C-alpha cells in the first residue's frame, strides 16, 4: 500500500481510481526536437583499459573494500563522468543517478527460472558534480556504484523500502538526473522474430526521459551506449568520450 500510494501521488491520482476501468495512458512527457540521438561503443579492450585506470585511482582513495568493477560498473561510471562534464555549468549541483537492479536471484527463495515478468527495482544515489569532474572522479563514482550493489546483498532488499519510492521521486531544481534503460544481459541482438537478427536496437523512451540506453554490441565485442542530448552538449560529450579513451 505504501508503494501504491507513492505511485499514485506521483501520477496525481487518487487511490479510489485504482479499481476504475480506464484506457488512460501514461502522460506524454514530450520530445525536444532540438536534441540529437547518438550511439557510442566501448569495446572489450576499452573496458579493460578503463578498469585498469579505475583500479589505479581507487588505490589512492583507500577504499574499505575493493570495488567490484563489472562491465556494467565500468561502463556506467565512464558515461556518467562524460555526461556530467558535458553539461558543465554549476559544479555544485546535485547529480541524481539511478539504475535498475535484477532482484530475481536476490529474493529468498529466488524467483523460479521460468518466471516471466518484472522483478527489478531502482537504486538511486546523489553526488555533487564537483566530485565527478575532478581527476579521480571515475574512481569515486565506480566505487560508489559498486558499494550500492554490494549493500543490497549485505543489508537485504527491503531495508528502508518504505521510503525508497518517495526518495526516488524527489528532485530539486537545478539537479542533473541520469537514469539507465536496458541491460547488457538482455541479448537484444540475439532476438529473431522470423526475419533475422536486428541490425540496430534503440530504446526510444530515452528521448523523453534523458536516461542512458545500454545494450551489448551486435558483434558481441563490448557495450553500446545510447544518449540523447542537445547539439552543443553532444559535441562536448563526443569529444570527452573519445579523448578519455585515447589520453589515458
């Protein structure tokens, strides 16, 4: 009931509306026609290189526990850094970042392997942009994301669950919010509905939400990242994304 109330408050609905038949669709968030969509790629070699860079910089932060630098953690950390730098402006702004977590194998007992449905939830945290634009920024955010995932298993899925949705929906003016859509485990390029594997997969919702789209590459060599930005920020992001791999 807590979750339902949070969701209805967010939609501006009343709980009495729940049992009323309705064909109302989710509100259209609109699409900014001045934005550009682009897909970037991190190969396995790029990810390996970034992982080594993060490890070398994490050593200087003296973490309590060595971060688990999975392909997801490395990729998401790098893209976050590039997006925060591309936006520029007020460095003291909050950066809200969030990503979905697979809960199927984390439940007790775990969800059966043949379960077909939704069993994910969002993790969210806040960090100052100033922390991410410094030289050690990628190590800071990678360690933070790694710890967020570790804490799910150490603390349990439902600790503080009553306030999670309410917290997710709290944003302040001037904040930068970066979500994530998709997964590198969905095998989207392996799907064949009878007319062959897809040439290109896009997550169209990111045009409205501003989230990062993520999927495995069609050739299996690395990760595809889809972003939607205005033309000015896209040029900066592209430059940062490429130069960050070349200069390190």
